[in-house]
């Protein structure tokens, strides 16, 4: 991004709130002349957030009347499936965001299933939860915009109150983006972050059809992505090498001309465009695709950036845990707990069943997870666990809600 102020290096590429949270913890550690203290403090905060959220899922499933056996299974999954404890300790924005999405699903379920009333206090809670979703991940606004309107359109008895909360959230978001961040000279995220799909399509088209690209089209593409090295940078499953060369000084006219070239290429060879998107997204649907999904190699990276971050002397135990984390995804049946494609098909099956049973209101419960999937499709990396984390972490809850709806349907039929 082109910084609004050279003295303010914080940008909104990564959410400012998360940057401030982890940065504040690290600075507290520096007071003790030990960055480990700061990272430990952040880890404790994140562990508590995740533990409380997962506890809420168990409690909510009890409210739904889900069997003790299933709740015990969920508890064992939370404790023993390695991604839960591993990511609880990983200082990435997606963990807290995933917790917020889970709480959002519980909130929607309360109003759809139990038809709770929205009083002033609950209205404030909804507002705070939704605002945090927006603040902890830039694409959180899409989850809210594409799900919350359905809630106030269908839940007629409380529609006005929910609409007021929704409008309040939009006012806050607009103020935050257009007033608060500019006031503090925080640079917004680059437009390139939303263009992974067309950039990958262009890169693949140029790689396979360079003889079809006119000189004007080459110039248009070059002003945005750098044409000469575009083919060599193309990675079918990762858009970063392509979009990292995005010309941050490009103008709106340059983007318009680029999309003219993009559309021309689409008309000439649409199958290449389709192939580009499939290659960059298939892992979010294909249950037999397994990729790296836990963090454990970043100590040297931190040291190279000036952090005196070091482990304790439990290297032997740590290596065993890392091995367990990497092997788990290949364990038959159990490994499906962390399989992105499998969770996607579970989501489709649950939504499909609700459509079949004409339970359209209940589908709203699963909209946040569906929108997260759409965000994964638009993301720059194929089969990237961190992007799908909210759906993986929320799947035991969503299955529990589904079982409750089936049970309720069976009792109704009897």
C-alpha cells in the first residue's frame, strides 16, 4: 500500500485492532526486557477466548437437548484434535475471528430456534459481537452484510430492533473506515487483496496463450501486474507471487484498462479462466487434499526481525507434539476432523437437507459458514487452513444444531 503518512507504518492490511492487541502485549513484555512475556500474555488471552467460546458451544448444545454422548465427543475433539490446542497458541487473527463467528452462529440460532426477544441489553450484545467480527478480520463485513439482513427480514416479531442494530453497525463501519482510520493516518488495505481470482486468471491466460495477447493488452496488464515476469511467477495454487507485484501506484484508469484486457482474454479462452479458478480453489471442496496446516517453524523468522523469542527446554516433547499434529490429518476417519473439503461437504449436506425439508429459516444459521467458504474461494491460496478455520472449529457446533433440528422434525412427525 501507499502509506498515507510515512511516520505511520500500521496499515489495515491486517486488522488494526488485532495489530494493536498483539503489539501491546509485546510492548508489555519489553517492559520486562523479554518479548516472551508479551507473547505469553497474548497467548493466554487467546487461549481464554477460545476455551470460553468452545465451552459456550457445549453449553448451547445442552440447551438444544443434544445428548451427553455427543457433547462428550465434542469435548474430546476440542481437547485432543491438535488444531485446537495448536491454534490456541498461534498468534494469528483467524483464531479470535473464528471464535466470534461461532458466537455469531449461536446468537442467530437463539433467535431462529428459541425465538428470543431482543431487549436493550441483548441489542448491545449483538452490536458489540458484530462490530468485533468486522474489526478482527477485514472480510468480516461480508459475513455480516450477507447474513444479518435475513435475520431481521424473517424474524418479524423482533425485526425492527434487529434492523436498528444492523443500521447502527453500518454507521459504525462507515465511520471507522472513513473517519477514524484516516484520522490516525492508517493506510487502508490494497485493492489487490480482493483481486486474486482475476489476477490468477490473467496469469494463467498469459502463460498458456501469450501469442494471443495484443500489444495494448500487454501494456494494460503490465501497468498492474508486470507483464514480463507474469508467466514465470504464476503458481496455480497460490496467487501471492502474482499479486505481490501489483503496482501500488496504479490509477483507476489503469485498473479499468486492465479489466478490459481481462475481459478480452475471457472471451478468447474462457476455459483457461475456469481452470485458473479451479486450480486455486479445489482443495476447499476435495476431501482427499491435505496440506500443511499448523505453525511451528517461525522462531528463526522472529529472530531475524529483532525478536529475542525462544523456547523452553522441552524440545523433545515439542517434537512429539509437532509430529502428532502433522500425522493427525492422515489418520483414517479421525483426520476428517481437520479436513477442509470434508467440512465443506458436511455444510452442503446440512443446507441441502434443510432446503429439502423447506426449513428456510434454519438455513440462516449456516449462512455465516457458507460466506466464509465464499471468502476462501476468493482467497489467494488453495486449501489454506487458516482461512477455513472458522468452519472447522465451528463444525461440531453446526452438526449439533443440525442433529437438534432433525430430532425436532422427528418429534413433530410423530
